[in-house]
């Protein structure tokens, strides 16, 4: 009896000394870095980017390091506080900043010690672990997105629709979101397997997510759009990302 009690105490002590359990990838559980205010952490890992049967959305595996991304599109109030002016056509402090060029979006993110997400980062964050057409399933839903049938031809304050599993709002609809990559229709077919940054050069920048003006097919998670970086449009806005410290 005494031996049995001693052995149980010994095994319990060993478990305590061993420290937190390791996850399958060797990272200790509950060691995700704390996200800055207004952002969420997207963990490192591999996902399938693209859409089967779509000419400019060739499905391919992508590994990404962990990163942070804004929970919602940059609002007009946030934009004015940093840039001092509001280029938006569809005014409202809590509406997303619109008519922002890629150049201005890129400058804003740098000023707040962030950056625009890569196209791969944007899609991984928007998918939130799903492989369906939309982050909520394969049928479009106005419960999750502002689009041509429910927007009243305008943007809406951020965060009103159901978020995805990462807690991100409006990754479908409201405004198209600039990402850092140059656009190339066939880039996916030669994209590197880890942390792709997009083509080295180009004439147009990529946008993702669809807008208040878009139909359902333009709001699919894999949909790609493009425009010259100096163009203003009341459909165009952005959110920022930020590098996260590497986990051990």
C-alpha cells in the first residue's frame, strides 16, 4: 500500500517537472503571442490557397509563419487620426475608409508600425481553417456580408456582421481590401511553398474580399481582384497586418 502511494506521488511530480504539454508541432500549448489591441494572432501552418477550376485561383499548398491582422477594416476615424484627412466618399466615422489608394493604405500601415498583409496571409486569415467557398459555407449569406442586395449601395460601420472563426469582421463585403502583392493571373502556379510575397514587379496591386457593390461570386474567399496602386474607388479599403515573434 505504501509503495503504491509513493509511486503515484512520484508520477505526479514527474508530470509537474515536465512543464506544459507539447502540441504536435513541438510548440508548447498556450504559447501563442499576445496580439496588439485590435488585432488577432493567426498561427503558423499550412493551408490550401485558391479555388479548384478557377483560372486565376489555382489551388496550392502554402505555409505561413504566424502573424497578426486587424480584426476589422481601418475605419475613417482611425485613418483621419493618422493621416489627417478623409478621402472617403461614403462618410461615417465607424465606416471603413474608402477611396484610399494602395499607396495611401501602405503608408498608413507603416505609420502605425504595421504593414499590409500579403495575399496569402489575407486568404488564410479570411478562411479561418475552412475550405468552403465562403468562411461560413458554400452558400452566400447576407448575415455575414454587406453586398449588392443588402448594402443600400453604401458601406456600413465595421463589425456588424457575423465574424469568422478567427474573430475577423467584414472579410467578405463592405470594401475590397488592398494587399501588398502585385497581381499576376498565373502567379499561383509558380508561387513558393512558404511565405509567398507575390511577384517582384507588376502594374496592378491585388485586392481581396469583395465589397458593398459586389455580387456573391465576388465575395468568395478565393476571389482575386486588381487595380493600379494610384486608383481611388468607393469600393476600396484595407486592413493592416504585423509580423509576430517566432514561436520556439
